């Protein structure tokens, strides 16, 4: 998206009035999540913080003050499909915006409660199940936070023969596979929404290099140290890192669009449409991943998209 000298970079002050609209933000108790919540609430939205630890969620919500919007905290553990089902089963009424923000990054090898590799299970499968279970309620769009890490050579394809990376696990390989899965999920979700005649849009975003506590869980001491240095001297803050997500949430963009920073190597800058790796744009891989994800989670694309098609 081109800018002129007379047009300031897009930021949260250009959000439209969101009064009367409801958003769910996963992983909303810190970093990009709480920055996204704060901006949406300042624009007037009712924002549900979907968090694993409700006490931390309440503490985070307490930092969002003086907004015309309202906040609500609900428990959600994306590494536990039973928790995902409970969250979705408890939803009533329309949901305008679902922002799949939560994630884990470069953690030591571990599994979810359902036995999936932790990063793939949390970052992709948990959000896959949540989105499909909530789709009958969603009226506007689904925004899923991916990462430039989807381009990394170690994770530039989905290892369908070994999704848990058993015997070949590395934190970065698992993370990049999960972020590639986020983009493939968005691509196939949009295809299915279009085929169903739905007006709901699926989009993706990435924050560039944003200083959050996500990097603090890295399994490597050397990488944690490098990240701390980079966060201090090179990264943009979480408020700036949330801008691509917010841009994807409110701008009139085509389905399956991908938003990131416009600066060098997409590490920082104002939000704009960005490209993705060839692997992330492969429709056949996206369909295969969808089928496998349905088999693993037991959750399928809903037969009826009531909230959207009723209008």
C-alpha cells in the first residue's frame, strides 16, 4: 500500500468506531494480545480476553483503563481441546471478530493434553478447532497471527508423515511449521467461506520483530540472550507489533490477505499487505492440512454458518 508524504503511517488512532461490536482475542494477557485488546476497547468494542490463566487475564485487563469499550475475561487453553470446546459451547449470540493471537515460540519439546507437539498443537490445532466451533457465530472476520518464521528453511513444509517431529524435533523447526500452518489454514478457510457463500473473511498478519515476552520461553539460552538484546535495541514495541493485526481486523482487504510491517525485511514499520512463501500459498497443501486437522481435532467446518448467512 503506497504512502505519500502527506499521509501519515496507519496506526491505532485510525481504527473506526467499533461501538456495538464484539471481539475475542486469544492469548490476551500480555504482549501483542493486550495491545490488541487495548486498541479495540479504545475504539469502543466489547473485547473478550480468552486466556489460559484468568488471574493474569484480570491483571492485564486492569491495565486497560478509560476506554469506551468493555472487557470480559473467559478461560481458554488452546493446548487442551476440551477447554476449546467448553469455550465455544459457552458462546451465545454474534461474534464480529475472532483474533487468533495466542502462541508459544521455540519452546523445549513437549506435548499438549491431547498428545500433539506443543507448538503445532497450540498455535495451529487449537485455533483451528476454536475457529470452526465459533464460525456459526462469526459475522465479520477471522484474523490469525502468523510469523515471518514461516519462511525458515527448517520449517518450510508441513511434515505430514511426522507432525509431532518425533526424533527430529528442534524448537525453531516446530515453531516455523506451526506458523506455516497458520497461513495455510487461513488460505483454506477463506476458500471454504467463499464456497459457502459467506461474507466472513479470513486474514493473517505478522508483527515483524516485536518486543514481547514470547521470546522469553525459548529453549535455547543463547537465543534468549540474543532476543533480549534485539528486543532492547532493534525491535518495535508490542503496540507497534499489534498494528498489522489491527489493520487486518478493520481494513477492507481481500480474503486470505496477509499483513505485516512495511520496513526492511518486514521487521518493523507501518502495516501493509505482504507476501508469503510459495509453500504458504499452496492450495493443495492447505486442503491436505485441513483434512488432517479435522481428523486430529474431531472438529469440522460447520455445515451452517448461521450468524453470517442469516443476514
